[in-house]
């Protein structure tokens, strides 16, 4: 293993690949932008001069995101919004437009997810994850698109996806199905709205550990003894790397990129082994006993 060096680390937080004023006079609307990867994405747009609109259901997440953007010197509006509700989305866009003008970029980051064997999944769990992750992405994109079509202005949408949209996601059947829909939606809207100046792309994060991970997902991660050697890059991602990818996709330098899904995971999702290890069921991986109808 001594000859394995992995992919080089990124420049430090605060460095930018794009000119400092790339998003000057641009409002960027980020769902779920108050925590985790959404906040990291919003931060990179803020460093490039954008005004930031953060939409989230939870007041503590809104406060966290607002504080982070203000610390970067960015104008910020934090608005409570349930992206499952079209009227709430419309009201949030009204407030955003009144404050900063029509958002020029939409980042559909908000999603719901938790590991569960399919046989244990309740109908409500399925509906909730699909409703937030897929329906919420569509409803926000629809509101953004309708407003730009009405105004006759260009815009850019970045949908946050997942690599199991291609591969399936054992233990995450609800999220994997929803993210497959997000990938297809990205491609469909890119074709429909390209003639009107609206580009639509998707961004797929790999392993980017952060303090806002939910307890169940953190628990699954903690069961992996050493994260770096489990990645072809020999390291996990730094959150700013995902933010840099998002700002590039929405920037003037990527205008001819549309309908594309950019995976930022150090080639992890494409990894294959020459010999197959023994199959371990999802229940075993999660430390669950045999299924019973009463469980």
C-alpha cells in the first residue's frame, strides 16, 4: 500500500476557481441551504458575490445558514418553506424576488433520506422521501422556470442527485427511486427549457462527511472503520469541492453544459472488484435481526 498516494487534496476553503465577481448582482436560491452540503454550496456562491436565499422548514437551520452567509459578507434572506407545498414555494419566491430580484440560479438541494430495509419501510416513509426529494425538486424548478419564462430571462438550475440513481441503492430504495427521477427530470427540463435560456444540470456528491449528517446515516458511516482507503481517491471529499462544482455549472463559463449530471466523488461509484466478496444483506449491514411481520 506504500505506493498509493491518492488524488491530491484541494486548495483551502476560501479559494475560488472563478473570478470574484462571477455572481455579482445574481440571487441564488438554495433549498436546504442552512446545513451540511447545501450550506457549503451556498457559501461558495456567496464568496463569488451572490445574494443568497435560503429555504428550509426548520428555523434553526435557517438561522445557521443566515449566520454563515453574513459571516462571508453576503446579503442573505432566510425563509421558512416546505417544498412539498406549491403555495409555500410561490410565496417564498415572491419574498426572494421582492428582496433581491428574480433568482438567477436555483439549487435544488433539499431532500429526505434515511437507511431502512425495503420490507420495513412504511408507506408514509416512502411517500415522504419521494415527496420531498422528487416532487419538491420538480415544484421548485417549475416555479423558477415559469417565472423566467414570463420574464423572458435566462437562468440556471442545479439539482443535487445521487449515484444510486444509476445503480440502485439497497437500504435506500425510497431515496434511490426519487433520485433516479431527479436525474431524468434534469434531462427532460434541459431540453424543454433550453430554447428559453434556462440550463438544467445535476450534481452528485460522493462522501463528504459533515457535522449535520443525520444520526442514522452517521451511524452507518461510523461502522466503516477507515473511510479514506475505501475510496479510489484514498480520501473523502472536502465540502468546498462540491461548492466549486456547483458554482461552475451555474456560471457563465458553463452555459453550453445542460442536461448533464456531474459526479464529484473521486470515481467511487464506478469502483468494481475483480472478485466478489460474500453477499451481506442490508439487514445484516444495519445490525438488524431477521424480518418478522410484527417488527
